[in-house]
C-alpha cells in the first residue's frame, strides 16, 4: 500500500502571485520537496536529518 504524501506550502508564500514557493511532505524517513507551481514535474527527497540541517543553515543565513 502506498501512502499519499500530505503536501504543505510555506506560510511565506502568501501574498503576491503565490507561485514562488516550494512544498514539502513528511515521509517516514525522508522529506519530499517539489515546486508549488509545477507539482507534477517531480520531487526531490532527502533524509530527515539532512533536511533539518538545511533548514538550520537557512535560518542562520537570514539573521
């Protein structure tokens, strides 16, 4: 049985035309990432730990 991912868009994508964002979906051991304006074009999946490190790195660069 395949579980369909629950895609979430960043709250930062509100306003404007709303199509300059990515969506993420939590999977059991990975995080899936896709383009919100072209979701059928494919996804990238990365391990949960790597995704957490990416987010932490991004937070540090926006300070």
